[in-house]
C-alpha cells in the first residue's frame, strides 16, 4: 500500500428526515475530517454524499500511518528529585515509574530558570486501519441530531436505524462492528431498481459505481440539478413554465435517489381558487411543482418527482392525480365556507386567542397595531383617507387566523386575509395591505409594495419588539425564541428599501404608549432602539460596508433608518476618494484641537483677522462651498455633499502646514478655531469622518 490512500465511509439507513438531510451529511463530513486531524492524520476536505438512505464521505489521500512523534515530559526539579546525598526521592521514583523507565534513563534538562528531570521517547505512529473504527464512531457521535432513536435490541442510537456500513480504505475493506452492523467494502443500490449489494473497488469510484448500475445519484447537489432540469423540461413539453421554489427543490432532492419527473393534471375548475391556495396545496402538501403559462397564470398541471423509473408511467401519473384531487376539493370547501363569515365578524373571536399571557389577546394586538399603523402613515406624509385605510387594515389583518383555510395552511396567513377582504368588499388598498403585512417573511423576501402595506408591516413589527422587550424576554446570546432579530431586520428593510422618512425613536415612543399596562417604558424604548441599531449594523456589514463607515454615521445619531442608510452610502463613497485619508486625519486633528482649546469659539469667522494666505485660501474655499453643500444636505444628497467637501483637502493641508492655530494672540487663535469649527460642522452634518480608519 502507498503512503496515502483514499477513505470512504458510508452509513446506510432507513429513510432519513428530508429537511435535515443536507445538514446531517455536511456535519458528518466535518466531524470525520476533524477526527482524522485529531488523530494526527492531517487536515482534509472531504466530499460528502447524501441520499434518503445514506450518508457518505470520501476523503482523499489519508496517510496510512500516524507520524512518529518525539515525546518530552518534564519531571520534578533536580533539587526535589534527589536528596543531599544524591539519592532519588519519592518524587523522582514516581516520575520514572509513570514514564515506564528507570531513573538512570531519565535526562537532565537545564535552562536559565532551573534544572529538572526530563523523559524523552519516540511514540511510533499507529496505522490508520487500526484507528478507523474509533474515528468513525466518534464522528457519528458528533453529528448534531435533535432526536436519536434505538432499534431492535441494540444499545446504539442514531437518527434512523442503520442497515449497512461501508468502510473502504484504498483497496482494503475494513471489517469492524459499528452501530450494531459489520462494516465492509460493499454498498447497496436503489431500494427497488437495484436492492442487491454493490462491490466497490476504490473509494474514488463510489459515486460513479452507484450511478452506473445501481440507479443512485449519490451527490445531493447533482441530484438537485437533475430534478431542476427534468421539471423545466416537463413543463416546457406542455407549453408551460415550472414554478421552482428552491426549498421545494431541496426537499425533493432529499426524498429520492433516482429522480424521475412525472407530469400530471387536475380539473380546470380548481383554477377558480386563489393562486396562493393552489400553490400551497401542490407545494406544501404534495411537494409538486406548479406550472404557469406564458401569461403567468397557473395552468391545471403540475410536475411530481418520483423515486422510480416505472415501466408504466401512466400509472404513476394517475396515482399523483388521484392524490391531489381530494386536497383541492378540501381547499375549495374551506375557501367557500370561510367566505360565509366576513373578516369583520371574526374580530371579536380574536379576544379568545392569546397573543402572549402578559400582552393580552390577538385582538388587543390588532387594536395597538391599527392605531400605530395610522401614526406611521401620518409620519409617511399620507392623506387622512390613507390613514383611515391603514387603521382599517390593522383591525383586520389578524382575522384570517380563525379561518379554516389558514388552519389547514398556516403559511397562507395574510394571503388569505387579502382574498377574504376582497371578497367581503373591503377597499382594495386595505386588502393589499393585509396580504403584505407579513412581508418580508424571510431573508431575501421582497418588502411590501404598497404604502399602507409598508405602514402596517412596520407597525406590527415594532409592536412585537416593544411588547416582548417590555415583558423582559429580549434575546440573549444565541437565544431568540420570538425571532426578534428577524423582526427588527424586516422593519429596517422596509424603512430603508421603501425609502420611508420615519423617525424610529419617535415611533418607538408611540409604540410604547400603546402598552398602557406598563407605566415606565422610557428605558425600554432606548433599549429597543439600541437593539434595532445593532441589527442595522449587521445589515450594512452584510452589504460589504466597513464597520468604521457605520460608526462614523452612528456618531451623529440619525434616527431615521433611511436617512442613516443614505449617509452610510455617502461616507462609503467618500471613503474611496483619494482625498478621504487626508481629510479624515485632518478632521481628527480639528476635533482634538477644539476639545483641548480653553477658549470659547466664536460663532462666526472674522476675515479681517486673517494674517496668513493659507487662512484666506481655506476660508474662501469653505465660504464658496458652504451654500452649495448646505443646499445638498437640505435635500439629503449626502453623497454629492461629501464629494464636494473633498475639494477642501488641499486648503486644509496647506492651512495646517503654514498656520499656527494656537497663536499667542487671543483674537487670531479664536478666529482660527472658529474657521476649523465651521469646516468640522460641514462634515458633521453627514457623519464624523474622523472615525474613518483610512
């Protein structure tokens, strides 16, 4: 055998949980490589494979043996190891005994700090084959599994019962007992197409061997792309376009080893259902891919993914059509039954639904959110009519929680509220806002498109944040049971990406006012504000904005997230200018001078007191730029304002090189401080650029 060999470990099981399959496989790969490194067999990057019935890791070029290692152990000091006559003490004898040698075989070790007994030895490296059983068992034990299970009469535990283990090192089949089964060099193919064992000659041939004759696509990502291509092709074959949700694609890839797309149909009458209901039925219940036409409307067709290449595909198709039919019939019944009771009539029943024990019912929350949505709409500058619409949307946006459809499809909260509001004759903006009230639902989701929808969504999120903080359940460390970080980020995204001119601190005060049962909420307002600003920092960092840019803007304490964002982007652009480093350093110097100056700085600069050309030049440039910059700042065009201020660099550099700011003449000194103050103020209108690390 060569000095290195490839290693393959495969755990064959009963069907693994699809939603955690990828995580399980990646964790297994990381744990196996970690244990190899811990056993001094080198750092490795393994290739992971995952199907519903197997987790596997291929690690290339694993050394056949641990390296030999020199061992040194320092014992007791010589003064303590031998008595006055030179006889070994019990400390020396005990140390020698622990090392397995006679005292005469111990060395002496001497440094400037002292002298000690020293044991030197060479540990011969163990073979990888002898280490593998422990390595695999330790790696399996390290996989994070929420709930392990036992099977048969065995004491072992795993996420699912284990049926076989493949352990192949180079061309050697490693036969040991792991997880209650005997490992070997064979794997198994597809449950139906090739249930027999499959002999493996080399670890590197694993995926190829399974694909070639055993009807298994072992690599998760490859299987996912095969499904995508098949679904798209199937949809195109009937003149449509597949609606491919990545989460659904991922789940299907975790359910099959040999994907085969099957196109099915349903009664065209079901197209009368809202698109969201049809999609939820196909995707959520059946894991089917919906199909749309060129006009974007849903077609009465779907694509299912089968785990078998049937000799009679029509039977598979008919089976899928037979399964979805009662689902759509149920959805139709729920939809029709729900409309018999308008949303308004469901409001009183919300009083019986507990939102949170200390915060009251869902009805109480909707009342608070309704009032706050009106305040947000006013702050956005909208008309009284729009304020009324926002408040109306707030009173109704939770009513669909009591409908049968949402009881069956919880993910349709908001969407069904929109449908039932439209059916009940509510104003269209109210219905749209109800539908958008949960947006954005997740990272990368779109924000509400309507102004009332944005106001309602912001109000709902701020109410949630304030309420949970008031009852003392703010997130701590990694624990965030109420998903407040996501809630805060959603509110920030709406305000920033929706370009809403909202003073967050004022809104939080208004939010706190809605919780009358809490008498002292002033401190909590500041606490929630700080929490949201921390999420804002993460928002910008994720966009690649340097932390010092954020800190430069934060120093000015802007309270409008959208205004904050405009400043951040302006400072980020300024930071990239060639003048930025010099001006940032100059601003730092200016602020230090102003802090240390004992003199009261005049409000205005007196040009009659200028004694140096550099003063005249800098004052002239500042005076020339000021009107334009202040006009830009008034329009909140911070980027152009900062770019314009970059023109002061040469004048500032010349001033500090040729002018003594702290002149002995009090009048000259104060006038020069006033000039520096005027320059600093122009920059501070946007940010404190002295904090930039350029």
